[in-house]
């Protein structure tokens, strides 16, 4: 028996889900910029209430570890670590891109296509990886600047489904290839973490709560607002 609270804040989506034995039983989420800090705690309270569960019943907290938004990841991971400290329960961390590729509306699990989640990393750069339908990693997680040669070898042999908040800006560059298809309505969700979180809980693949840090992939670069 495992009751796991799941937190996804790596992109513009702020999402919290509660899963029992790998099955999502409650979810609360919204897609809006700059709401993570103000919404994460109320969302946690709402999913617990909706499921009729108490915080003391939680067996673990799972968090989407990145790559993704620096600020979003900091908020999600710090919230997850705080809960784990307070409740004395383990922390589970799951790669964001793999979670995206596990979404059954994108990847039904019986396709010959490849799946390429993309997270916007400004300009023509994205955080990305490529997976097959069994979630085997074909191309590793990387920060990639997209041009007309990107994924060229794979696209010669396979259809690739591109999705995520970084995919739309790549349509003009990659969209002319007949093996490239794009889904522009995808939103990250903590509900997609349920299967992997339960698997990692069963295998006791936990993080060190004191030292765990998000997977930023790139160093944070602060920008200065332009003078008006």
C-alpha cells in the first residue's frame, strides 16, 4: 500500500496529484505563469481533501526533478523536501521529460513512432530527449538548439511526435519533414507521474532529502529588465 503525493512545477503548469498504488485518485492543476509559489500549497490541500486523506497517511512525496524552469523547479523541490522532512517520509525524484513521454494520450505504448518531449528553454533552444514507446531512451536528455538538421537521422527512418511547450516554436523549422508530427495542446501533469513514482517507491529508489537538488541541466542566468 502506497499513498504518494506528486508535484509537477517544471514548466508553466502547476500540478499536484495524489496516487494510491500507482493509480491517480485526485489531481489539481492550472496552467498560468508565475502561480507556482502561491498555488502549490492550496493545491496540495485540495487534493488531500478531495481524496479524503490526511497528510499523516502519506508514504512518500514524488517530485518532477527537471530539466525545466529554474524557479518552478526550486519551488516544487523545496516544497517536496519540506513535506518529507516534516512527515519523515521518503522523497522520490522523476525526470520530467520521461514523465512527459509516458502520457498515454501521447504514447499509447504500442506505437512504432518515437516521442520527443520539448521544454522551452528560450529562443530556439529546448530541453529534450527522444524515447520509444516502451520509454527506452533513444536520444539522451540535453539542451538543444533546434535547426533544420536536428533529428535528421532519426526522421529518415521513424516518425517522431514532438510535444511540450517547446515544440510549437520548432514547427517552422522541422514541420516540413513528413515524418515529423506536432501536438501543441500538451500540458505537464503530476498525474503522469503515478506509475513511475509507485515503481520507484516499490524498489525503494529514494533521494537524500538533505542534499537533493533539481536537475537544472543549464546554469541559471539572471537577466536585467530593460529600462523604460
